[in-house]
């Protein structure tokens, strides 16, 4: 196996997929953002419907990170259910700030709920990148094909 190194003096650091995923929201980060927001707003709990409104952020009055955290929980309804049922036996679509604190402190770490959410995030990321690759290669192919056209007489 051979190693290829750049011939120029400058090198650019490579972003690994791990570093890209570390920057994205996860259960703990989203839960902390929601818990902090609820405290800031003087609320002790939130319903699934209120969470959906935060995710939509129609009037734009919610900070972007709060909207993104709510969107994360909307994309992973099993995560919200696991958080809201942490302290009660049945799902009622109402979660207290203490449940989000529990999740922010790693309450779902190592569970199947976390594993499924991570797999879904990876899959969504792969689909997004695949679509981008298809878009770029299609454009390049069209460009190449147009240069090969013969002039018509």
C-alpha cells in the first residue's frame, strides 16, 4: 500500500466524518438547549405541540439553536417519547424541564433509542451527501457532453 502526500508546501486539514457529526445536534445537546430555553421563558414543561411550534419558528421569535433543537426532537419522535416518559409510565406528550435535564446529563446514553437516533442521523447525512454528489456529477457530465458536440452544418 502506498501513501500519497501533497507536493506543495501547504496542507489543508481534513475533516473526518466524526468531526462533522460532533458539530451536529444529538440527544444531550438538544435536551440541554430546550431545558435552558424553558427556564429562560419561565416554563416548567412543554407539550409535543409546543415543541412543534418551536421547530417551525414561524414568526422567527425563537433563537435558531432552540428551533434546531426542537427540529431534532421532531425528527426523532422516539427520543421525545423516551424523554417525556422518563418519570411517568405512559406517554402524554408533556415533558418537564427535569426530563430534559436528565437527557442532557446522558440519561439516554447507550440505549437503543440513542443508537437508532444516531443511525438515522448518519443515514440522513449519507443521503444528503449522495444527492450532492449526484448533482455535481450530473452537472459535470452535462458540461463534458456539451464540449463534445459537433458543430452542425
